[in-house]
C-alpha cells in the first residue's frame, strides 16, 4: 500500500502502527513513474502486486459500474494474471494427485506446455485414449489456502472500511467482499465450473449455432476439469477472423442472440463474455469457454429489466423511477431530486429513435444517475449490466454498425406478450391466492404466539442500528475520561489538604504524599489532554 502511494489510506484505516511506520523502516518510496498517476492506477498496480485474490477482486469490481466511475472501471479491466507456467514435473504431480495415475496412463498425448496460464489454473491440450481432443484445466497447488488467507484479510479490511469511512458505508463493502468470496470459492472448485457448462449445454441443446464444450466427468473433479477442445478462431484475433471465410456481421448477430437468450430467457448467463472466452467455428457457430464466472437472474429481476427497457422505449419517467427505487433496497433516496434527474436523463433520449440507442451509453448514464444518489445495485444486476456492456463492445469489434438494442427489442416484446398470456396470468393469480390464503390461515396462530410471548415477557423488538458497536466504544472512552477527570480533581483537592498538614515523611521539604498526589494528578491531566487531542484528530 505504501509503495504505491496508499499510505494515507492505511493510516485512516487505523491499521497497526507498524504498518504506518513500514515506509520509514523499509525505506519504501513511491516510484517517480507512479507519483503523478491517478489513485485508480495506483490501486490497480497494488492489486497486481498483491496477487491472484486481489486481481480477481479487481475483476469483480469492474462489474460494479454502479459503485465506481468509468476511470476506475477501466483500470480494473486492465488487471491481468501474469503468472509463469508450472514446470512439467509439477504438472505430472498434479495429475497424479487429482486423478490417481500418471499422465501417460490416462492420455494418449499430453502437451506439457500450457495453452493458457492464470493465477488459479492453467490449461493443457491433450488427447484421450479414444482419440478425443481435450483441454485439461489444472488447479494450481496451494492456491486454495492462499485464497482463503487473502479472503480473511479482505473481510477484515471491509469491516474497517465500514467503520472508518462513513461515506463508503452505503456501498456495503462487507457485502461486496462476501459476494466475491462466494464467487471465488466456486471458481476454485473446477467441478462447479463443469456443472455450469452442463447447464449451458442443456439450455442450448436445440440451438445449432451455439456450442459448449462437453465435460469428461471420468477425469473431472474439484482440482481438474477435462473438457472437449474448442478448435476455432478466438474472437480476440480479428486479423485471423478477417482471413477466414466467416462473416463477422452474422457472428455478431448470433453471439448477441445467444447471450440475450441466456439473460432474458434462461436466467443463467456467462458473466464474462469478453473476446478471450468466445470462439468462432465453422458454419458460423459460436463456442463459449471458461464458465467459472456466471450470473443468475430470477424471474422477478427479468421482469424488472423488461419494465426498465420498456419504460426507456416509451419515455416513461415513472416506470424508470419505479424500477430504480425497487433496486435501492433500504437506501434512503431524495425522491423529488431523484425524479428531477430522471426527467433530465429522459430528456436526453427524448428524440433518439429506439434503433439508435447505444446500450453502453444508456447503461453508463443510468449508473451515473444512481451513483449520484448512493444507490447500490443488487450484485446480480451489476454483473448483468457489465455483461451487456462487454457484449456490445464485442459486437462492435465485429461489426461497427452493430446495435445491441435491435437484438434486445424482440426478446422484450416476446417477454411482455408471455407475461400477459392468459396461462401466465392464471398461474400468477393462483400463486397470489395461495399465498393470501396461507397468510390468513396462519394469522390466528401468529396472534396467539405474540400474545403468549407478551404474557411471559418474551416479546422482543429487534432494532438494527448501524455503528452501534462503534457508538458503544466511544461512550466507553468518554466515561473513562470522565472518571479520570474526577479522580484527578480528587487528587488535587486531597493533595492540597495534605500539603497543609505538617506531618509525615518529607520530600524536598514538602509532605511526601501531597507531592506524590500532585505528580499523579499532573500525569493524569497530560493523559487526558493527549487523549482528547488524539480523538479530535481521528474524527
């Protein structure tokens, strides 16, 4: 932190004093190349030095367009895993530990040089005994223990952020770290990624234009994932794509339709569809890889997305406000000011035709609006918006005329029609009636339980007061100072009385106990002044 110019941040977090002095002890100074860099750049450099957990955290934070401004998002997106590949001897040991046999016993061919190397795992190309081409993903040794240690540190830092940075509390640092911890632990388990792949394969089983690698479960567990090898043109290699017979315009259309189907129809989507995770195959088919980071969207969320897009298309300010306020949760919002800013936002798009809407710009404007009011998106929505922005960027790399909204519109219309279909209305009606009857049937029982608790003195009201623990500590410190002040006053009065009594042992010609009392009172007074000055400095 100190090396990258974040020492003040460490001080404000009230980390141990050794941390504050580390810069002097280790003679660490900010490099000249970084001294003029923005804070976002220095944070990104610090994350890269801190290793895989913090790099993954930065990649997750790059999805939080509701929390961080665009310049921070751009820096988080630059985070890369620069990890040297494991030596062949270590690779052989990992295979034996994970699968119980040597690589030459399990595979007809196995290339010891990885085709991809990241902080959590590296990937090798191989061939099974039956001739199938596969990609073997091996988890790095000891990575799970390192990640768990880093996650404990992150949880503690998030707690300190909420205590010492009141302005950041609304962004729920502990909640972000908890979400990140769950995501990273799932990514460490390669069997979970394999199950995600199978779920996507089932969702697209009838789509001839989307391919998901097949999992070879007999070789797959938490430490290794063996899947069919995807031999295609990576979306990141535009030069190779131009030299092929594939049509980029058609590929952009099919890729957009596939991702939108994941989001709006299946409710289970690839959360990181960047060019490195997308391959183009013969007959203009599209393959997705790396399913470690996925998102889930409930039916309620999908309805909210449809309502938001419909409100934008219809220039309906109230519809937009209703959806955004629903996402605020318990965050207090200045509704008159919020409504005015939504009106200004809609005025910018008043004469823009629907086919001319830029989804990335639209999402960016909505995120700026909710950031200004301290609204924090639910994690699933933040990941969804990030996926849409990434998708539109990939589409425009393939086709400069690509318009994502043109692909979204048919899905939205279809979902609106399906929502008001008689069968759907009947289903929702039955569900609402059932929930209402259950509530009415359980009401007498709940009232009896409340009455019994009140009669036996067990009735309780739980209040969730933020910073109550910190308030208790402040109250404790204040009462300690008050006690010390009273004791000091008593010492001064008592010592003054003793000084008038010419008896007992003497020190410098003065009564010893009176002199000792005055010295103790002086020490207490200095401590009180220092304590009050220190507390005012920390505020």
